[in-house]
């Protein structure tokens, strides 16, 4: 079957002049659209669960620990700046900042270990290979390369928006960046934390390397999360000022069909859609989610601004 004409495809056609205009509108207008869509979704009442409580709490643990690690690590890296001296004074001094840094590091390692244990449980205890391959897996697959190519064509107005399934290629990229970061930043962080232990089998020069790697990779990770991840997930015009799905766990039917049509159709074909039906998130939950989202996003943007100030001075 040939592809539908991009201009006839209501869910994912070539960006029309109106959509392009929306993409460059002021953020306030985009925020208004998000609120309108949210109100329409709540009124229509059809919602589906995307994330369960366990994954939402785990993501919350990663958010808290990552913000804490950046807030306590960057004052050490940029200790020559006025803001770093001030932040560390609030924390009780540079030594105390290093102490809090280690506490947040343990929290991040705990969240990471819980996730790895969950994947191992799915794979080995439940013998469920879908974590390794298929539409619900986080493992990059040929389909992701094709979708990335099609997505870039869509950006240029040369084709329809690809029908994404549960996870898009950029969500997988963000996910694996955390694995990479845990290995590089976490590994070097533990070398810095326990030098006498590691000195038993590592040469002395490696400690300098570990220090540079930890410091620079942490900088890259912070800037990546606070710009690329924040923009892709929250600040793009369709979502601005925040996508609440990771807090409420639910998406409206309209959103699911528009953003992940392949997932919607697959769940329908497999007869799994009804089991995911949810109530619309109540007002208190949406307001609480907004509070958490704006606090976390605000802290991230502030930290990024402080880092940029330190880098350009
Ligand atoms: C999971 C693992 C981590 C561990 C075990 C760890 C451990 C450490 C330790 C022991 C130090 C030295 C602190 C001191 O001098 O008192 C340090 C410094 C630092 N950490 Fe981490 N850390 C981890 C993750 C992170 C993350 C995720 C970031 C940011 C994204 C980060 C950013 C920094 C920065 C910027 C410094 C200062 C480096 C410098 O002085 O140039 N760390 N870390």
C-alpha cells in the first residue's frame, strides 16, 4: 500500500504554513495551546496509562539526584566564581558540598541499580525478551534509523511525520546517554571517592585522567539534559511549557493517536488498549505535577545559566 499523501494525513502530514507559524510563535501562545489541548483532553475523558507509579517514582529519583549532583558538583568545578562561593556557603562550605554530592551519587546509583534489576527480572525471571527487541524495547533498532530519516524529512517539509511507536529514536538516545553517563561519570566518581582503594591496582596517572573525565563529562551531561532533553520533552511548541505525562503517567487519546499512532494501532490490534484505560488526571494531580515540573525545570535552567556564565567569563 502506498503512503497516504502527506497533505491528506491529519495526524502526521507535512508541516503546513499554520503549523510552521505555530512552531515559531511566542512561547506564551504555545503554552495557551497546550492548556487548550489539555482541557479538551480532560473534557473528552479518554486517557491511557503510559507510565506506572513505579517508573514515575524512579524517574523522580533520577531527577532529584541529578539536580542535586549538578548543584553540588558545579560549585566545586567553578569554585573561582562568585556564584559558586555563594552556593557553597548556603550548603555549608565546599567540603559540605562534596559531602552532599556523595549522598546524591548514592541516590542516583540506587535508582540505576533498581532499573537494571527490573530489566534483569523481566529478562531472566519472566523470560520476556521484549525488553531486548521489538516496539516496547529501549534497544535501538533498524526502525529507529528509518524513523530518524523520515523525521528529518518531515522537519524539512518533504514527507509525513513518521508513525512513532512507544519510544522514539531521541527518547532512546536520552535513555542510553544515562547508561553511558553512569559508566563514565559514575566510574570516575568512585575512583575520586575511594582513591586509596583504587590506588592498590590503578597507576597514579589514572587519577588525573579520572578527575578530568568526571569533570568534563559531568559538564556535558548537565548541558545536554538542561538543553536538549528539556527542549525535546518539554519546551517544543507542542508541549510547552511542560509535558506532564511523566508526572501523571497518563496521555489523552488524542495525544497518543497523534504522537504515537503506531503504538495506538498496535495496542488496539493486540487487544491491550482497554486495559490501559485511565481516568483523566484530576485537577490536584495536574497542579501538583505543574509545581514539580516547573520547580525541576526552573532549577535546571538556573544551573545551566550559572554554568554558561562561568564558562564565558
Ligand atoms: C554516580 C555517581 C557520582 C559519583 C560517585 C561522584 C563522585 C564525585 C566525587 C567524589 C567528586 C569529588 C568531590 C570533592 O572534591 O569533594 C566529584 C566531583 C564532581 N562531580 Fe561527581 N559524582 C557522581 C556523579 C556526578 C554527576 C552525575 C555530575 C553532574 C552531572 C557530577 C558532577 C561533578 C562535578 C562538576 C565535580 C567537580 C569536578 C571538578 O572539581 O572539576 N558528578 N564527584
